[in-house]
C-alpha cells in the first residue's frame, strides 16, 4: 500500500496573532502591493530561528525559500530587525510598568562553538576552550536586550564590549549605571566613563564553585539561557557575524512577540 504523502499547511505551525502581526506590520509594511505576504515571510524566518531549519528545507506552506532569504538579508542590511526589536523592548517595558528607557544595564559575553566550514571572524577563547565566536549582550533589569554584538571568540570582552556602548547611547537617555564582571574593568570602563556612565564591577569569590547569582548581573545570564530554546543558536552556523547578530535579534523578537497581549 503506497504511503500517503503529507501536506503541510500554515495551520500545522504556530501563526502570529492579530496583535503580534500589527506590531510587525507597522514597521515592515510600506503599503506596496506584493506577490508574497510579508507577515508570512516573517513567520518563516522565525520558524527557521526556532527550529534550526536550513533555508532550502523550509516547508511549502511558506513563501519560497529564496524569497524568505531575500527579505532576511534585506531587513538585516537596512536595520529593520533592530527596529522591530527596539519597538518590542519598549512595549514590554511599558507592559511591566517601567520607564520606556532603562537607567541601568548589565553586560556579559557568551562564547559559542562554530559549525563546520565557518572561517570568517572566528577564533579560540582560551579561557573557555571554545573555537568559534563570542556573543556580547547588554540587558536591562528585566533581561531585555538593549545592545548586541558578535565578535571572534578570541577577542577580549573589554575590547569587543565597547561596541555595545554606542548602541546603549542610542537606546537610552536615562542610562547611568553599567554592571559587569572583572573582564570589563580596564579599557571598557574607561570608554564608558567618556559617556559619563559609572561601571560597577562585581565578581563572585574565587572559593565559590558553579553559578552564583550576582546582584544586578544575573539577568544577563538568564537572557543567555533563554537563547537555548532556539536551535539555530545552538552553535554559530552563520558565515558572517552580521548574520549571527541578526539571528540573535530574531530570537529575542520571537520571545518578546510571545509577550504581546492579545
């Protein structure tokens, strides 16, 4: 007896709610008539981020993968993903009864292994024995991302972390305090003081083993832990750090969309 061929429809996959669609549509839709629905393109990109699908393996229920990939690159280049993420962060802060802009942030980095055949902007983090790239993140007290950067794993936290500072300046006019560990006590701290921000260095005692929550900094560790739910981020599969950064933005966009009230 021949096997029945499965047909996938959009109902098989998690669809965006009306409220979620409205948040995204306000940024990506310029009113032009198009052959493919841009919101369906967004859903396809979020599915790839969550499941780790290869572009060519995208199900037929979505627009053709070359179309999806085209918009992924287009919105990466023109900063659309950054705009969507910024809008969602502000909406979530308002929902949590916070000021729209943060006054304090925590910064840290995470080294991740690279996938095979990835050679651009990679290196070895000798302290963690990881060959790949390093994700740098600045979050507010809710764990929401205000600045993101991806570098070679061999680059020192304090050097690469400076790339977060200009983003923080754009993200918040109220910022006064940055919490960080010992790796940010030198060059990074000096650069932050040029913005008239104070840098609070906290470090767990050397006698303590394992993860120890530190006041004001555990939120950034939790934000890195949230990324474990996205298979595309289990390693660095991207040829360029620009694409790596883009998938970081998409992971946080996916998480924040889930918090948009219906």
